[in-house]
C-alpha cells in the first residue's frame, strides 16, 4: 500500500563547491523500504543549489564552478545587495539559475539516476555553511 | 489515509517583476487539511517563471532582475522570433534558464521553506499578464 | 484509490536540438487511466535536458539554441574537461543551467500544460545519442 515519509538532514559545507549527497539519500530510501515511488528533495536556502551532475571526472565540477564564476562574477558593480560581501548576490543569482528542489523516481529500491549522475549540494558562498535538506518519499 | 487535491489560480502581473504567492499556496494547504505531504506547482506559460528566492531584502529581487536584464538583453539582434516585441524572446530564454514547476514537501501542515524563502511568479514580459498556476497536493 | 506506475522510454536524438515528447508522455497517462494526479519525468543523463517551452513557432527553439550557443561556446578555453570534444563541457553547463527533471499535475486525464507548452528533450551534444527518460505517475 502507498505510504509516505519525511526526513531532514544537514550538510556542512566548507565553502564554495560541490558536496555529494547521493549515498545519504539512497540510504534513507533503504530505511523507508520503498521499492517503487518518488523522492523529492528541497534545499531550504537561497544561496546554494541542488544539482544532478556527473560523478565521474571531478574536472566537470571544477569547470562548472569556473563557468559560473565567470558568468556571475563576485563583486560585480551591478549589484546593490552586498550586505554579506562580494559573493552574497552572486550566490542568489547562481541559485536562481539552477534549482533548490528535485524529484526523482525510485525503481527496484533505487533512485533511477543514470550511470554518471550524482546528487550534489552546490554551495555558492565562499564561507562554510550548514545547509538543510528536506526530503519526502512516497511509494510502496 | 493518503489523498490528493488539485487547484488552479491566476496571478495578475503588472509587468516584469516578482509576485509572491507563498501566502496563497499556504492557505490552500490549510484548506486541504494536509499535515504531511507534497505540493507541486506548475506555471502554464513559457514567458514567466516560478522561483523560490529571498523574501527579506527586496533589493535581492531587483538585483536578480538587473542581472537577467543584462544577461538576456531586450532587443538583442541575435533573436529572430520578435513577433511580440523586444522582450518576447528574452522572456522565453529567462524561462528556460529558471523553471516553471516546483515541488515542495509539507511538514506540520506547512511548506518546508527556509526562513528566507518565498515562492514567486517572475513575470518576464514588460506588459501586464494574467498567469495561471496549477497546483497538486498529496498527503494526509 | 491512489495508485502509481513507472515507465521508461528512450529518445533517439540526431544531435543538438529539441525533440518533443509531449505526445508520448500523454499516451502513457492514457494507458495508466489516471484522471487526476502527478507525473514526474527524469532524464538519466548529464549532457541533455528536459525543457518545457513553446510548441508553436519553431523559431523560438532556434533562438533558444542560438542564445545558449553564444552563452556557453563550444571549445571555450576556460574548460579543462574536454575528453569528448569541444561540445563536452558546454553540454554539462547547459544541463546545469536548465533541468533534468520535471513534475506536472494531471487533471481530466491530461497534463495541465498551457496552450503553448510542449515537453522537450534538449540534446546538447553535437552527435546523435540515445537518451533514457524515467517516468513515475501517481493518481487515481
């Protein structure tokens, strides 16, 4: 019979960069004993993102960071909201350009991720932060 | 027992800018008497977005608008699809760069939004529009 | 009574461009006999996207392609991850700037898409690929 469960966890970031949470999310699916269903993750912040990207060559993530650093430069004179420093508004823009929630089907007790897909918290602030992720699962 | 409900509402925009819908969405969750579950919002348009962003300092939203206006300039000679004016194709591009649907878990009868997160319709067209949002809730 | 179903299909792309899947997704909803509910699509790749965009004037999609080609140029010297060629890293960046999953409510046995909305696989690689889409439906 269909049932649901909720969960929340935090990710301690060490500043700008990618923090993989695939294993943690998969472990929770196992705890919930859901074989088929849907999981939704929501990041409760406006200056970090949830991103599904390649988990093989780490150079892909470094290139993503290089591209976004050039596209949304820290300290850009365009920005008025600078209360928390040069990376404050760029972090909001990067978040708007990506996403804070994801929904992924579950089949055979596993996320239906592709071979090269991993789930990441992408920290956009330069300083370390504690980021909260809320999760909801539905299935049987 | 798990149940679902559907809802649709419209947002009258006064042209380019952000229109917060958090309160309206929260009120509907109350009407549905869902304590734990999942809500999905879908914007039925291709030239406006749904965005979760900071609801505290309004300068953040003005800076987002400034950044996107520079990134995707109105009247860019690159664009061929200009039937509805200089902001026509930029509105489609801004929509592609952001999102038209969002899924957010519900806990304790509330959206699990972070302290600073609000849900916005982001109108990308210069003229006022009526924007339709379809909502689906699942929970108990 | 609420029930769920899962499905997976592949899309044969002929290189960079848009491939509409709206009809295929709608047909599956019909097969599942779901009148009201929620469908989630997940693309199992990191160099192609799922995008909801205008299905009327094809020039819109050509302009989207022109814009993204200029924003994330193939062969950009910024990128280090070039194992699969000049379009390798740009494909990852385009994917990060858009999305690989979508959730859309169903009403009256139909997706609640707007009049001008179609669902597309957006292939970012220059060469043809076979792209897998996992789908989950919930409803009654």
